[in-house]
């Protein structure tokens, strides 16, 4: 077990797998000086650590296919942790000492399964498009195209909270009846106020991105609350590669058993065969970008407002909802095969047709942006270029006036230093390079592309 890591009081937690003690019984004194605050704190911390270990075993017995993930969690016991267990992206579970020591083991176990659900599904990284802290401030909020995106379709439901609710819906979908059938009577259902497709009245089996879209359309009942965020991010216990290997091992265990709930089986399928998944991810991200653009309200003077009749001497702005404009930027430097580009462009056409888009602007770019081609289908574009790569001029040309910008590249390019105005989806060929954090990434495996 991790020691106190300098963020709370020092720990002496080696109690992980010790037998449980009666929670009410005094345990130890400090060298005969009486049960002072320090000794009491240590006792509670130790009880919390033991409770965590018991909860982890409880969870591993109910979902054996998740055992290796549950044992990869690192407990961080500290007084600033929220009352309910929370987890950060580095697989640290933040445990409030008092609340954890008093919590029933099955309830803690449920929360560990919940957070493993978030972590294996990479929800922390998928949350980035919803994180308003990453958004640039609008340059000219009162006119023109640089208006504020419509972020709060419902009162109080900001994008980060909408994502938290959507991610909980995806995770808790698998922590309901399917799992409960194997559980003892002491668990009951999910903790009161937990968000699930059922408590939201939404269909089950969807991805969090889809739930986030649907949450635009409904009000979240006030008694429902997504899980808490930890107050800080603890140290990474695993490298990215180790996390990936862990995810693949868990996915293989799920497939081998075949008894996991449906959501976990779909996740395992996508994890073990990512080439199945990139198409779904591309469709999901582009649809999301279009929906976001369509939700923006543009104040425009180009069409008179109906209220203008009541105030004939003043031109009032009219509300317009322009059709979202989609541009595609294709890296034609030669490092990405033409056949691979063609296949992804064909896939993109299917997504755009399904969304009702009839035209798309395509810009080819090597070290310079070639003239935009306006085509009915992206796959019809003439791929021009070759040589080196610098997509920055392409971003400028293709991003102009676009609401959604889809970029096809292997990522071996300098990137614009700041988030461009359109919603950017990067189809990244292979795994040799990264895209900036402001882009939503679809990793296209080379062998399938
Ligand atoms: Zn959660």
C-alpha cells in the first residue's frame, strides 16, 4: 500500500491484507501515552486501508474478470478526500479516512467497480472535449462568428457536469441488475442518487458521448448526482504502456469468461479489435461536432427580426441557425498511403450523409495548402501534394468558416499552437505520433486503413 505521499498525515499503512478488526474496539496507543489524536488518526487510517482491502476482495469475487484492474488501484487515504471514494486518472483511489472506516464493505466495493469502469474506459481522457478550462475565450463575444458556444442548454448543466453524468450512465449501466443478480442481499442496488440509464430514463448500452448528447434534451432529476472528483491527482503508478497492457489483459479475461455484462463485453471487443472501433469513434465525434455547431445560435443582422416591426427605427439582430460547415484537411505529404486516405474519406462520407450534409470542402496540404475543393463526397477529392509536411497552413485554409474540421494525418507535422475555432477531429494513422490535446483523436490502425 502507498504511504502517505506527503499530502496528508504520515501513514503507517501496511495493513492492507490484515484480518479485519472490530470497528469499535480501541487498537493501540502511542507508547503508553494514551490514545491521542495522532494515534486515533493512524487507527482510522488503518481501518480505512483494511476496509479498502476488504472491498477490493469483495468486488473481485463479484466481477472476477476485473480482478487485475481492481488490484492495480492505489489507495490514497487523506482527509481532503470527498466522503465517497473518488479516483484520478492515475488509478489512485482517494479515500476519506472517517467515511471509509465507517462505510459498509459492499458499498465501498461497488464504488471500486464503478471507478474501475471509468478508468478502463479511459473516461478521464474522453472528458477533455467537455472540459471548459481547455476552451479559448471567445475573441469577440458580441458579434461575428466568434460567439460563445451554447454550453449550457439546461440551467446549471455545464459541459463538465454533463460529461460526469454521461460517464456515470455508461459505467453504472453494467453495475445494475446484471451484476446485482450475483450479489448478496447486503448490497441492495446502486447507492442512492447514482446516475444510470435507468434512473435517467434513457436507453441502456450507449457510450458516454451519446449520453452526453441525450442529456442536452432532458433535465437530470435533482436527486441524482455524479460521482465526486478527487481534490488533486496523485502520482502515476503505471506507465501508459502498462495501462494499455492491463486493459488488454482485462479485455481478454472478459472474452474468455463470456459472462460479463453486455457493456463490458462490448468494451472488450473494441479494446481487443480497435479496427472495429475507429469507425464508430469517427462517427461519434463528427456527429458530436455537428450537433454542437447546430446548437450554436448566431446573432445576425442579415435577416430582419420579427420584433423589428415593433421598433421600426432600430434594426434588431435575428436568430439564425446556420447549417454546420464541415471541412476536411488531408495530409498528402506522402507519408500516409493514398489507399488508407481513401478508405477513411469513404467512411467519413457515410457519416456526413447520415447527418444530412451534402457538401464538404477538402483541402490537401503538404508543406502548403492547396486550393480547397468543394465536393459532394470527400472520397471524390483529387489528392494533390507530396514531399514534406506542415499542416499549419492547411489548418488556416480549411478552418476558415468551418464548424467541424476533420484532419487526416499520421501526425508527423507541426501543429497550430492554439486550439483552432472549429471542432477538430484528427484521424491519426498509426501510433508513431500524437495530436495536440485540443483535438479529438480517432486512432486509425495502419493495417486496417
Ligand atoms: Zn463516476
